[in-house]
C-alpha cells in the first residue's frame, strides 16, 4: 500500500511485574481499514487495544496516530471512540442522553445536538429508542446505542473491545453485518478485538493474530486462513490436521511410510523434523487415480454429520492418529461413504503447509 | 511533544503517561484524604501511644507504665473480665442470631417483616438502654428480681444480658446478608443424592454462611470489648477495660495510665479486625452468575418451630424496649406507677436539660452531612484514580483502620492530640467540631465499605468511555456515578446519623459544658440516681433514630419511583 499508515505502533512493550503482556509489538493500520486483533484470551490483544486508547499505558514503545505521537497522552487527549463488551451505557440516562453525552459537554447548541443524536440513532437503526433507558433495550440494541455513542464525536479511530461476545448467536451474526456496513459507510479506521475467528474472518480487512504477547501473523482473512504463518495460526484459525514428518529433500517429506511432495521449498535441511498442516476441506477424495501424487489409501474410521458437510476420520493404517477430512454431503452421497470403507484420497501439494519442528501436542 | 521522527529512540525509554486535569485532581484528592485521615486518626493515635511511654511530667520513661499496669492485679484483672464477657456474649448471640436469620431468610414462617423490624430496633438505641431496662426488670427494685435466684444483676450477669440485646441486631444484619443468597441447584443436587435434612444443613447451608458467621463473631466480640455504656450502668464493681480507661482518665486524672489501658484495649480489637480481614480474603464467590436463587418452600413443622423461636427472642427484645418505655413514664418506681411525662422534663434532673438532646441532633446531622460527602468522595477517589498505587494503598489502609479503633481510645487520643501544645487545630477542642470529626472518624470504615461496594457494582468502563468522549470525571460523577449510587449514599448518611445519635464511648472524653450530648446525659443522670429520666432520654434517642430511619425508608421508596425509574425494565 502506498498510503501512509494512519496508526503506527512501534515496539510496544507492556510489563506486569515479571509478566510481559506485550513483547515489542509493531504494526501499521491504514486509513479506513478494519483490523481485527485475534487470539486466545491472555494473548495481549486487549492490552494492545487499551494501550492504543491510552487507558492502560504501555511500559515502553511508541504509538503514532494521524502523524501525532500519542505515546504518552492520557486517553482524554487522544482521538478515538470505544465500545466495550459490557456496553458501559450509563444506566440512569436515556438513550438520547447517552448518545449525546460527549456532545452535551461541548456546549453545542441544543438543536445541533438533537439533530446529531437523531442522525446517529437512525444510523444504527434505532430511530425511535431515544426516550428509553438502557435497561429497556435488548442486548443487541444496547450495543448499537454504545456504537452510536462512540461515533458521536466523529472520532478518527473506532475501537471495539469484544463488542459481540455478550450476545447470542443470531444477534451476533446480524450485528456483524451491521457493523461492517456501518464501517463501509463511514470509512472510519476501526480496530476490533475478538477471540472469535469467524468474526475476524468475516469482518476484517486484515487480521492480526496474536499469541503470548507477540504478533504471529498479519494478513487478509484469506491469507491467514490459506497461508498461516505458523502452526499456532493454522491451529487457532479454522481446523487443521497436524502431521509429524521428516524432510527428505527440498520438495518432499516423509510422513510415516509415506513420501509426500510439498509445493514449497523447504527451509530446514534433509533429516530435520517438520510439521505438516492440511485443512480438512483440502483433502481430495473425488477423481483420485491410483498412483497420483500424494495419494494414499485410507479407511473411514468414523463419520460425524454436521449439517451441510460431514467430518470424516480417515485411518492411515499405522499408529498415526486418523486424518480429519470434511466432505460435502454431495460427495458423501455420491461416493456412498460409510464407516469401515476404504477410500483413495490425495493431499494436494499446494495445500500442504510445512512448519519447522515436530508438532506440539495440545 | 517529542518529535515524530526520532529514529531508534522509541522502545528503549519507558513511557511515562502525561497526566490530564482529571488525574491531577484525583491525585490531589487522594493526598487530601490522606492528610485528613492523618490528622483525624493517625496523629492522635500516635500521640496516645507516645503518652503511654511518658510520666505525668511528659518525660519518657519507657515501659514503666506498662509494667505497673501488668503488675497491678486490680487493673490487670479487667483484661480477663473483658475477654470473658466478650467470649460469653459471642457464644450466646451467634447461635441466636443465626437461627433468627435462618428463620427470616430460609423459612416460610409468618410475620417475617415484623420480626425483622423488631430485631433491628436495638440498633437505634444507645447501648445504655438495655442496661437501664434490665435494672428495672432485675435490679434491686426490679419486679422480676425473684427470677434471679439471688444473683445480682449488677455485674457480669447484667453486662452479658445487656450486651446480648445490644449486639444481637449487629450480628443479625451480617447473618441476614450471609443467608440471603443461595444457589437452589446445590440443594436440588443434595436432595437428588438422598442427603438427609441435617446433612444438607451441615454440608450446604452452614458452609455457605461460614464467612458470615466468622465475621459476625468478630463484630460481636469487638463491640463488647469496646463498649463503655453498659458496663458503666450495670457493671457494678465488675471492672472491664472500657470502664478502667474512664476511671483512670476522669476519676484519677491519670492520663498516662489511661493511655496504657487504651492500648491494651486496642490489641483485642485490632486482632479481631485483622483476623476477620484474613478470613474474608479467603472467601471466594460461592454464587456464580448462573446460580438459581433459592426460594424457601413451606414446611409446617420447621416453620412453626422457627416461629416459636422468633416469638421468644423477639418477645424478649420487645420486653426490654417496652420496659424502658414504661419506666420512662412511671411517676416513682416502684411505689407510684401512675403514668406521667415528668421524667421527660430533663431540666429537672440535669443542668443541660433538653439542650443535650439538641446537641445530639446537631452532632448527628453534621456528622451525616459532612461524613457522607467525605466518605463518598474518598471511596470514589480510591476506586477511580488511575495508577498512583502508593497513594491509594496508604489511603485504603487508613480508611480501614478506624474499624479496629475503639471509640474510647479514639476519644482519649483526641484529648492528647488536640490539647497538645502548639497544635494549630487546638481551637477545635471543646467545640461541636471535634465531636463531629471524632464521630465521623469512628464510624468511617463501615460507611467507606458501603460506598466502595456500591461503586464496585458500576461498570468499570464508565470512566474510559467518558475519557473517550472528552467528558471530565467530575461531570461523569455528578451525572452518572452519584445518581446511580444514591441509595447507598442515603444508607451511609442514615448510618452516620444513627450512630452519632447513640454513641457514648466515642465522645465521652470530648464533650464540654456547651456541647453535652443526650447519651452522655443518660450516663450522668443514671449516675446521679435519676434512672427514670435516663430511660426517658434513651427513649427520646430511640424515637429520633426511628423517625429518621422511617423517613429514610419512605424517601428511598419515593426516590425509587421518581429518579430511579431507569432501574425498571
């Protein structure tokens, strides 16, 4: 991207006693981008967000927003709107008063405030809820009010801290598209913290995958899913089979009794242990001819029906754990896949990712 | 501002957050709070401590006073007396209050509201009231004297009976809270596993209330050890620590020995307080957010048994109260039982007359108003200030300390501190001001905890949201925090009012002829043999506290309807 970043985080460190919550984290966010911080709890994603907001200041490192060094500014002097998982709506104030809370202390004319609040409420699809109190709204409605309040001062940066986690599945998926639509309409640079990979994959322009205080990978959802930069990312985002193998030469590895070709050049030399990663949906079962590249005969050990597809366990015949594959209902019906059946499958070389070192057992 | 392009410099220097106006205000506030508590609590106690190491000429004499104290059997015996009274009272009150609380929270007995109100009335009375009442019942001319089988009520017996009455509601409140919540799923699980009723009680109910019981135990123990009024009125020749201080200071003008006894009295109070804190920290939340609240189901035999129990206990409370009320209305006990209001003409018995009562009302109002502002502001500062850990820890410790300091000890410490040569605040001595400050400090901790609990229930991100919206903390406090905490604020003010109205021990050393208080008038009139007017004054205090309490309940209800409409769904 030729654009200058809107927000730059440089070598950010956050120390809690002896525990480093953030270890020299650096990243750039570009104007108008929707970025998700994704990771398991305790990975440092919320710490990073709160440092960007100035709520919990970093131990060291620099943050530059819109060309301004904000590293040591208190939250009140930074330019952001924030939405929390708990909504943090003021319970004793009406929806109108909540949304207009920041406007009211700017001493704007009353009419101007009213117009702006009405505009914001219709933006989030709650034009008639103004006189109600937060307790009279559903969780999803409350979250939309919180969103309207955060947008009231037209901040340059919108921060969302697990905004959807407290909601049930249906409302969550509805609000996902709502927030996305809002973002596209307003074009405000947005950072969302989430532990839900589905949320990150569907909403983000770019995902920042974090683990134990470091960034594992930054990339578009497709990149993160297709080309995970580490075994951690492959495991955390989506489902992955991890297979232990040993490097044979630059283009192939040995897994059990099997020699497999891999699309990429392997960096560790021959004899080094590696971990192969292949996603269940990448296992091919249709039109595999005997003797084709990376083909192997397997036995169906179990079938789990999951609605639009089946998750199938495939025993490789030795003491390695069964391979997991996702077959569409179509495939299962056409090939009449049953438990105990023997199948010829292939593991396409361009779908296999290779990571150095033996697999870490969970 | 640092220039944006300073290559390589970032990441090495630690970031120091700049402080905004709110930060500076909050920190200044915490420093003020520390200063206030230093002045009203720490320095006076320090003066008291140093006094106990001095002789009458103010020369340092090391432990000599303490040696004399522990080698004088007449003085040292009081330690055992106090411990004995406190232990016995705790052993009696704890089971009584537990069963009573159990009946109120876990049964379907009838008239629960009535029983609860009745049991909590003694809180509104000075501790002197049950003592006076028991004198009328079992004293030399008591009409139930025969029931005592020759044992004198003046002494340990009377003290313990009065203390039981006085401490019961305090223990009950803690146990009511401890038994108020229970997860019905635990009881269903126990039922499904075929546990007997006794076993369920021993393995589910009792462990759930364990921390409440421990806490109540320590509270009773401390109340008894530090109470002065009861032992003074009904103790006879039975000496306890609290009366010893009084005798040393007022009777013999031996301030140094008074300071020693004060410190001896401080020890059990501090130990009980520290032990309670340690136990409470071990407590983990037994109720998760998913708990299903237990709703008691009717069980005729249990409910009637508990009803009978509560009737007996509640009946005794009613008798003690009624006795004091009756005694205050009788012309000349026991010879002329015609009713009269003459005993309420306090001017006939005490030089200050009704003025003492009005002083008390004044003290209570000032303590409630000023105290609520200081306590709430203090709790807010401690809860919401960012960083500044050192200041917060110090202030938090100081706010918890008054709980462990008996009123008498604090009062004595004030004598030393505010009388000290060169103390610029010396002008407060002998004024209403020092009484207000003393009462406020004495009752600081409970009020502080109430405020803190209310503040903790608010969303922690309100301040973060305000900062992002560029709204000052002060505005968010007045617009949101304070209105949401209004019920707790009212609770605090009423707590301070009632306690300032009824306390004796905190102010007995500090009143002057211009500021004599109602509770002190009771002690004086009782001492002068005017027991009926003393009972009348006690009833006047009860009536005042009760009216204020009822007004509080009505006001809270009204507020809930008008300003707290947002709580409803």
